[in-house]
């Protein structure tokens, strides 16, 4: 487990987000800021985030119930028109086996992708793109994920992060200059954050940009590692240390700044393509900058604002991974179902055996929950939500682990055939392994979810503490809290989701509501017990994050299934089975995680884990003796 320093939580106004060089084969990046010199108390703004609020034991339903759907009829028709040519590209032109064997994508395939507009899906039409919204983009990601994850990385590194910063933060001049290039002129983009000496701690990057004496350029020196499209890109979003002046204090200090860098500026070179376990056809390379002159008008998002730019680029694109991997899972399930319905063993098709049925059912549960999350988040984003970052982080963690599980089980169902190269699943499994590492390693993102949620809950406790110092002026707030706790202790009140779901899902919704109640109480008790030192309890934080993931998944599947029932879709009865089964098992996992936090049978093992780890590191390997003692 990564060990974070207490520096993460020293800024009481916002948790410093923990992210990664998305789709750039980097481990996660933790961007730390120095604590403020003077502590300034500010009220934490109310959040519409479903996840943030259930850390308080409260339901904020606006972004979950009812299931959001923001495509207009025209947008749906446009999407339908695009799906067919994209599907035909993968069936008629792209060859994933060839891409994997050659560790490259041939020019004919790349030209076809450009012709499709696949490299400019979300660029406004007036600047050469398709102008798709997040939900449309997510649906196209599903098709890519179902067919070739390596090609998906090439496309995603270009637009999901490569030039996404220009879309989000670019000036009108920057957009007009660069977006047509990366949309129609076959100019590839890349996102360059990670360095050889800074993986998880991106604040320690050493690349440096110095303002020229005439104030017209920044001179950039440094190197970046594991950059997707690094050998191809002519336009890059690059992050470097710069000297910045604090507008409040006038103090000068180093802060990260984002730049739009063209290879044509000079001094930009790259190493050979990296040899990788999977996603082999995507180009991954080191990139070097030597006295690269960057015009000051190519600062992206303002001097010293690189942290914010990087984080929002990464947060903005995470739902796309969940959408892509839901497509990957669907393809794996299809292969497994086809085999199970045809393969005969011991006189019966293997689909008739309970062990196979359980595998297929669990695979379907994970695919359904992932897909529900992905389009919940994309629709929230399209609806103007700004409070989706915890949900997006959860979707990335859940999708990457679910896809690995589903593909692995598909291989198991196919048996020896699944292990063979020609079936295609071994390639998918290799491709999938990186998704748990980049765009925020899952270990770090779990801490991000747990610590962000805890801080939001902690702000509420601070409010109560202040109220207790002056009870006469805060009777309403105090009475409300006392009543809530009294009712909860008596076993009445608490979270109620019955009005949010179809009546046929009432029992499943009750399990979700009970999980939220218990979760909120657990968070409060941990805050009281540990205070800000909760950051050191990383075994406990992992349990909290796992429960948060399960609870959010429950909310998503209940909401989606209720919508399916309301619309009278043919899959309604099947989706009921999925939603009920998911909530049953997810609630049980939440109960177990709560025990792991409070029950001495579990908590006493955490110090043992710590000591075992220290012994192994001290021995630089296995610390126990060989049973033969030889």
C-alpha cells in the first residue's frame, strides 16, 4: 500500500486530489501543495455528489435518481448514424491480432480512423470535430473497448487527455489554432506529465520552464516517461515547474504550469517505442525537451495553475474508461456464452452446470454495474454537473477490476481454448492489466475517494462543534442532529430509498439504504476516534473505499433498472434479476467491510500485515526460511 504523508490533508479547504498520468502508462500521481501559512476557515460548499453525501449518512439523490438521460432525439439519431461506420471499421479494416503482433498500427488503419473522425469526437463541429457530448463519446468508447483496447489507447491519449486541456482551458486563440490541427490535419496529441523521478508524486517533477529575459518565451528543459503517442505527437500538453508569484503575498515560489508544446518549436525528441505487456500497438515513448522555446501565449490555464489543469483533464476523462471497459466485458461475455452453449461435457452442455451459470451471472453483474456507472456519470456531466469527481474515480477503479475479473472468468469457461492466442482473450487480458495502474492507480484512487469523502463529512462535524460552543444561536441545527441520532439509535428513521425506485425493487433498495446508514455512522465514529490522523489508517481507508464503491454501484443499478421498468423495455425482468443480485451481494460486502473496521478479529491483523511487510522489505524478498532449511 502506498504511504501518503499527512501533507495531503493539511489544506483544510480542499483535499489535494490524487491522480495519474491518464492513459500514459504512468503510475498514479499525487500532487501535493504546501499547507497555507495561516489557517483560514471556510465553509465547505454543499455538494450534489451522491458519494460525498453518503459519507455523511445522507442521500443527495439529484445525480442518481431518476437515472439521468440527456440525449435529445437529434443527438440519439446522430449517434445511431455514427455507430454503424465505427462498427464496420472494426469488422472490415482493423486487425487487432496484427496490431498486437507488430506492436504498431499501420497507416491504412490510422487513415481510416482519421476519415471516421475518431480523433476529434468531442471537438466542436465549427473547429473540425464531431461535436459529440460525453454520453455520445461514451457509447463510441464502448465499441472501441469491445474490439481493440490498444487502438482505444491511441485514440484516447490523443483526445481524452492529449488536447483535452485545450478544450477545457484554452483561450479562443488557442482553440482556433490547435483544435483544427488535431481534428482534421492528422496531427497527433499527447499528455506529458510523468517523469523518471516522479511517478506517484507528480509535484516533484523536475522539468523546468524559465521565462526568457525579453518575457516572450519560456525555455523548457526536462524529460517525460511512458508517454502514450509520445513518438507520434506533434502537439503536447506538457507540465513543468515555473516560478510563480502569489497574488496575495507577492511571494515567489515554484508551481506547476501547463504548456501547449509543438514539436516544431525545436529541442523536442523522443526515445524508441517501449516494449509492453499489453496495448502493444499504442505508441509509448520517453520525450525529451532541450532548450525548447515556448511562446508565452502557449501557457495553458495560467501560470502556476498546472495542478488544476492536470486534475480536471484526468477527472473529466475517467468515465470514458468505464464506458470502454463495459464494452470489453460485453465482448468477453459473448465469447463465454457462445462457448458455454455449444461445449458438451459429461453428456450436457456446460451452460447447464451451476458452476458455469454462477460465473456467467457474476460476469453479467459486473458489466451491468460498470455500464450503469459510466452513463450515469456522462449524463450528469452533460447536464452541467461539477460534482462528479468521486463518482468518476470510483467508476475507473470498479471498471478496471471488473474487466480483469470478467476476462479471466471468460478464459476459465473456455478452458484450454481460452488460453490459446487465436481466441483473442489472452490479448485482452494482457491489454487490461494496465488499466488498474494508469489514470490513477487503483490503490491511490481508493485513498482519494476515502479521504475526500471523510473530509466532506468532517466539515459537517466541525459545523456541529462550532454550534455546540454557542447553542443558543444554533438550536435548530442542534435539535435536528439530536433527533436524527435518537431516531437512529432507536432503529427508526434513517435513509429511505423506497420512493426513488420501482416498487419491485423495494427490498434491494432497503439493502442499499441500510448500507448508507451504517456507512455514515462508521465514518462519523472514525472521525471522532482518529481526527485528521485517519490518514495514517490506510487499511481502514481501503475498507471505506470498497464500501463506497459498492454503495455507488447499488445506487446506479437500482436507478437504471427502475428506468428500464418504467420504459417497459424488453430487458426489464432480466435487469431486475441483475439489480437484486447485485444489491444482495454488495450489501453483504459492506457489512463485512464494516466488521473489518471495528471487529478486533480483523483489526488486530493490520499490525501483523505491517510487520510482515517490513520483514520482507528488510530481507529484500521472502523473509521465511526454506522448509528444507538448505
